[in-house]
C-alpha cells in the first residue's frame, strides 16, 4: 500500500512540475509576442527555478524485541501442551489469552507476572515444568504475547480470540470451555474472528 501512495505522490509532483514549466514557457512566449507588437521595454523576467523534493515517507515500524518474553512464552507453551494439545490453534491461543487475562487481572503485565500466573499452585493443572517445549507452541505463545502488548500500546484489532473477562476454563478431553467466573458465569461462544490458521 505504501508503494502505491509513494507512486501517486511522485506522479502528482511530476505533473505539477510539468504544469509550472508549461506556464513559464507560455509566459515567455506571450512576453516575446507583446514585445514585438509594442515598442515598450518590459522588465526582464527572473528565470524560474524548479526544486524537486523526495516525498516524506513514514519510517517503517521497528519490530518489537521479544527477548525479555522468552521465559514467559516457554511457560505458556508448556501450559498449552498440557491443556490444549488436542485442540485447534485458536483454542490453544485462547489458553495463552486466558493466562494473559489473569496477568492483567493481577495487574502484573510483566514476564515475571505471567510466569507467576502459570506457576501459581492449583491454577493450570496442565502446566508442568518438564512438559516438552514444542517450537510451534512457543511461537504461538510469543505471537499471542506480542498481540497482547500491541493492545497495551493502543492497537484495537490485534487478533484477540478470547475477551479480557474470561479468566477460567475447563476441558472435556476434546475442547476447552472458557468462562468469565470460576464457577458458572458466561461461557465463551468463539464469536471473535481468529487470525490463526486451523
């Protein structure tokens, strides 16, 4: 999209420069024609100088450095392994969002805060320190963490698959069912569009 805008700006600048040059040539021709018809001396016109400038472009947004979130992503990935290994990618991402929702609820949106949520006793029975660390689950965890951080930076359409108020879930062996309350509350209906391929 940005290349299209740059191209349009350059074409508009070229058209404006051509129009100015045409105006200058026309003015000089009229001046010469007027001078030939009348014997009056006209003051000499200053030559026109054309300055072309490159359009100002927005700098590309730098990628977020996620190295500080590596350990938190590993804890989330090991939780996903134990809680949602048989589920779709969207359901796996929802487990990560649930963890991050709890970090927000505890007002500790830091890597240490996320790890504390995961390792708190009796919270995520699927988490175990010795669960395998699968690269695709860590990658998913980092993706969800980055989307969560984008939200904190003010972005609105980040690809959240679980609303902020859903802090709890239970599973039936095939799917996890996310709730807004520990016992009861609303059950999530999966109405948000998922950015994850299934």
